[in-house]
């Protein structure tokens, strides 16, 4: 899901850059470089200005929506992989090896204390 939204976001960014560069400024704009002088015949008497303004507005709204969606998706914790789950189950305390001949679940042998010197 994240990859699809990221692809759409990049596509919208590229289209937004192209549309902004094609718009006419106070001068002739970049549209005249690509033969924009004849756009009046394609888009009507007002030229392409209202069309480009609507497309720019739509792409700007789509840009903000995909940006917010990407932020919200990146804040969610990503699912753990099988390796991470396996590492989580490993005990953190060292395992003490059992003595040979010991029965599991039974207490080990009792070691008597040494007698102390003195009167006791």
C-alpha cells in the first residue's frame, strides 16, 4: 500500500512541475517554447489559462492528500518479520547447563556446609 501511494505521489509531483512550467506568466511563459502560441485554437478564446489553473489546483490537492497519507502510513509500526519474531522468543538470560545424570525437574544434590573452627 505504501509503495502504491509513493508512486502516485511521485507521479503527481512530476505532473505538477510540468503543468506549472507550461503556464503562461506575465510574459509568454514556457508554453511558447513548446508551440504554445497555438493553444488559443485548442482551448478556446481565453487560451489555456483556466484549464491549467484547474489542473494545477487538482494536482496541488492530490499532492497534499498523498503527502498526508504517506505521513500517516509511515507512523504505523511495521509488521515484524519472521526473523524478528524468532529473535524476540530467544531468552535473554543465560541457560545454565544441567549436570550429567540429573533428572529434569528434580532439585540438584544438597552439598553439606563445612564445619567451622571454633566452639560452635
